[in-house]
C-alpha cells in the first residue's frame, strides 16, 4: 500500500490528503462512539441517539436552505433539550474530538516528506470548522497546509465532488496532475476520479478486533490499535497482550483501587505469578490511589506446605496427590519442593521413574507419603518459618487488613494462605479476584470479591471463562517459574523456591515477557488517553474485552497457543508434552 502511494505521489504535481481515517485517526471502534463517551461524561442517557437525530435534522434543514453541508453549530441547534445546555455539549464534543484525533502512524512521516517536496492540501467532508483542522495540525507538529473543509467551503466530496473542483482551481493545476489519498471508496476515490483527479484508496492494516457488544470504554480500548506505536503484529503474543491482556489488567487494577479504600485495606499483595504485571502497573499509578503494595512470591503450593504439620498431615496428603494421574511418583515430590529418595530406593518400592500414577497406584503412593512424612514435614517447617519472616519483611503486622490479589478461580490460594497464617500471624485477608466461579470456596464468601462473578456475568459466560481459564492465566503470567516454597539466604534474607517443571520450557519466559510488554504499552497509551479526555473507564466494560475473547478464541489464536509448551507445571510431567491449546475448550 505505501509503495503504491509513494509511486503515485512521485508522479503527481500536488497531493490532497483526506483527514479522518486517513491522515488522522480516532482510537475508537467506530467514529460515532464519541457520542457515547460524551453521554457518559455528562450523564445524558441515550445521548448518542439524540445526537444522531440532531444531525439528521440538520441535514434536512441544510437541504431546505439549499446549502451543501452541515456545521457543528447547526447540529446542536437541532438537539432535543436535555439537562445540559446544547452549547456546553457542542464545545465538549469539539474538545473531545480534538483530544481523540491523532496522526495516523502509517502516514504521518509520508505527509511530512510530501509537504517538503510539492504542494499539499487537506480535503475533508466534515461538519467541524476549519479552525479545528488548523489546531489539529499545530497540536501534533505537522506542517500547516491549505485546508479545504466542506463545512467551511459549503461544498463536499461525497455528493458531486465539488470540493475537488475548488482544490484544483486553488492549486492552479489540471485535475489529472493532482493526487487525492483517502479511505472512502466513493467520496475519496470514485468522486475524485470523476472530477479528473488521480486517486489512491488508502486501506489501513490497523483494524480493531470486535467480539460482543461495543461500549464507550471498550471502543476506546479496541480502537487504540489505530495509534499504537509499535503496531501490534497479528499472530504474536505482544498482540494478545496489547489487545486483550492490557484492557483486563487496566480494568482489574482500577477495580482494586476502587475497592481498597472502602474495604479499609492496609496493604495489597499481588500474588505470583498472576500479579506480576499488576504490580508493575501499580508502580505507575499516582500516589495515594492504592495502599502500599508488593509483589508477593507465593502460591497455593507454598502456602499449603507452610500450613502442613503433624496434626493435619493426613488431610494435606490428599492435596499432595491432587492431579497426580500421569505423573511419575518422584514428580509428586518435586512439585512440592521435596527431594525424593534415590532412584534405587524408589525402584525398590515399586515407584521408579518407569511407573505412572493411576487410580490403582494411589494406595501405594499414600503409603509412601505417610512413610516419607518426616522428610516432607522438614520442608513444611522450613517453609512456615521462612514465610513468617517474609511477611514481616513486607511490613505486615498483626491486626492488618490485607488484600490478596489473584486472577481466580475458586479461592483455593487464599484459603491456603489463611490456613497458614492461622499458625503464625493474625491478619485479616480479603481476596480480590478478576473472576470467581460459582463453585468458589464457600468459607470465603464474606472475604473475597471479584470484578467478574455471578453478579456481573451469566452462568454460561462464567462456565466458558473457566473452561478456557488457562488463556486468562497466560495473560497474567510472569517470566519466572512457579513459587513452591521458601528458604533462608546466606545473608539471612528469604529466597523463594521455584518449580522449573519436569521438562525444559525456555520459551515460557520469552512469551510472558512479550505479553507483559504488550500489556504495559496498552496501559500507558490507554490511561494517557483517558487522562486527556478526563474520563475514568468502567472496569467491567474493559474487562469485557477479555471475556469476549475467551469466549470466541479463533483458529489463529489456537495455533499460537499450540506453541506454548508445558505451561502448567503442577500437572506437567517428563513423559508427555502438553501445549496450551490442549487445555482449551475452544
């Protein structure tokens, strides 16, 4: 496309650029979504419909008066009365359009080069006044060029192409020596050629994805790809992070910030690995928006081990064996951070590495774990002592109210931490989740909250998210292994013990880093845009983008997920490689 455009520019004596969706773009799924944003800001229900009706009436009056174009003033003269004065809404629309409209990253440099080489003009069908376009160029440091705006010239491209006649007359050139570049097949291509101009149909490669209903803030999030730098490339993990993980992370963190104050939270703990990118984003928030927070290296496994002692060992043993089918016996110990006996001893017990756990073998495994209890309890005692010191080092003290942030799903990690804390540190733990499913731990009903839950989503939606939960977990993963315990460092500090899995998976850190980079780039651009527009997004609207994605995973994404190997270290084993796609119900 750019090569074709450059060749056409070289062969022309002058060039005309269309504005909206060509030289400039709005980060919205559809241009009319700006009306929804205005309605949200001013609390005017159905503003979009009222604004569209006013524009239709303005066209009717224009035709009656024999004019060729409407104006912004004329539109608001037709607006039905609402609680906000029409002229206030008019000025707000002007300001919002100015704040939203950004140079197209695909064409801005080309425009500058073109201006340096030959005469260039801007030609646009738009009800906004000429001064809007002049201010737009100045604001973004683009060269000022002659402006042919339909509302100012009372002539359009779309109807008979009369605006093009004004362009060629002003340039003093034959029409065939003038090139027009625009996105609209009729007004920018057919009508330009009908008036004798050359024309190039500009078609962007930056298209917002669309699943489910569009809302004001999801429109901004989806449309942000139009101005992204760098542009997210399809079929990459960066693209997934930017388009889906970013909106979910921004929404989740904003929701946490809104909850923490009323809930009296003293400290926020972003649990690993789900909280890695949330912790990074939290460090960019304005001071005071969130209570003191830390990235908390821990997991259900590490807390379960810390909570295990002589008295409850028989009960916890069943947790050690959860999901063990298909694993070798020694892998059951590896995933809880316990060094297994020698290979010879395991073979003598009939539990060598050639054995695979199945229901028939579980009684023998239980007997082995009972016999190996002293060694396992040593690790549990070490984890318990180190976890206590770790919590103190984070500034936690008795009586505090602490938020444990986790992606979801049933609250088992929170339950394990509460069980461990009961033996060491009396603090009140509140769980903050992106999503909780109906079968969450009943005992946690009063101590956990979720952005997405049966209160906000249907049972079918929750079922779909849970079935494809691993796709959500990938978005919130971290470039390090799962934490399964703790140990004391030589300097007396606390180190986390990680489970590298049963198979080498070096690509996981790279994949996670790519996703995080996409999330962070989205978050920086989106929060900056909201700041410019003086808007605070609705968390549920933003999170809905990830919900829609998980419910409609396409084949291209499934192929990308198939390249993610051995993501689930708890269920992973040496003898069988599993891809992320194997876990999905899509």
